[in-house]
C-alpha cells in the first residue's frame, strides 16, 4: 500500500487540530487488531471529508470514489479512544459498499497531542 502524507483534522476552540496520519500508523503498528461493527462507525452518517470548507465539486467526489475503489480493507483503520475514525475512512466506505458487517481496526488508548494547532490544511507540509 503506497502511503502519502495526510492528516486527521478536528475543529477546536484553539483552531483546527491536525494529527499526522503517518505517525499514527507507526504508533499503532503493534496494537491489537479488533473487528469493529460498521454500524459503530458514526462517520458513515456524518459529513466527513467536506466539513471544513466549500461544498465539494464533482472532481472531489470522483477522487474520493477512486480512493474508495482502490482501498485495501485488509489494513486496519485507526480509531481514537472514543471510537472516532482517525485514518481509514475510504476503507470504511469500501467495506460498507461490499456489504461487510465488520472492519479491522486498532484503537488508540489516548489521543495524544496534535501535530499542528491552528493551521489550515493548505498550510501543512505534504
């Protein structure tokens, strides 16, 4: 699986918080993998990729559809301690499309400090 720099974002009263997903993957590589019901993934019923800016254009949707199609669901997703997706939403979508009831996941025991605070996505190194 080819990995490229990406971030997990959350809004806060301090501004946008960003975690480096490559660091999260390294941190969780030896964590126990568990099977999580897709019905527990709340992000499937929420705005996820398009909540930080302008509404998506069709090219945005096409790009995400391509990433969903290419996603490898054999790699576990990463969940925060509260069960929110920090990495792997394309895999979640693919598992849902394919009719799976569960997905492999690792769960952080503590959230840890974000790598960036108050930076917009286009201000981060890629």
